[in-house]
């Protein structure tokens, strides 16, 4: 099974907004064709974001976190990688992907700018799961 790391915006698209671009990802997760790796810090960030006023009424945080827990697999906090993201909040996703040579699915422009550097480390970064 291929490991993957999902940034918070992708998780929101998957678990809150039901974005059609995440249907294939959801099917792969449900069929256990891929391993979604996550850390407690990633879960904490999701919980924090779920409290934003623009998400109020979209989904209950407890339901979203239960889905997160069910679909993801806990990973230990990785050592810092030498690939540095301009946005420090996204560094945890980069570090985890590098540590596991995982597919990194992110909509963040700062993360996607690292594609070439990550590819040298056998990490693929892309905006959608396909």
C-alpha cells in the first residue's frame, strides 16, 4: 500500500465539503488501497480549523475527527527534513512525506513549489489524488 500525506485543506475537501475531486481518494481510502499517514499535530490543526466561523454548520467536528481517526494511520512525528517549506505551518506535512517517501497531496502553493526538490527524495507532491 502506498503511503500518503494529506494537508488540512485536502482533508476538509474530503471529509467536510465532499469535493468531487476527492471521490477517488475516498474510494482508495475506504478500500485500504493507500495508507493515509497522520500525526497528532495534523489532527490538532484540523480541530482548530473546524472551529473557524466559515465552517460552522458545515459538519460537526466530532464527526469529522472520527472519520479522520478511522481513515488515517498514526505516524510518529518525523525528524525535520532538509526540504523547507516557506509556510512553517505546512512543514509537518512535508517532513512526514519525506520520512515515509509518501505521496503528498496538498493544494498549498508553497508546498507544491517544492515538487522538484521532493521528487529527488522519492516524494511526489500534487494537488489532487489520481
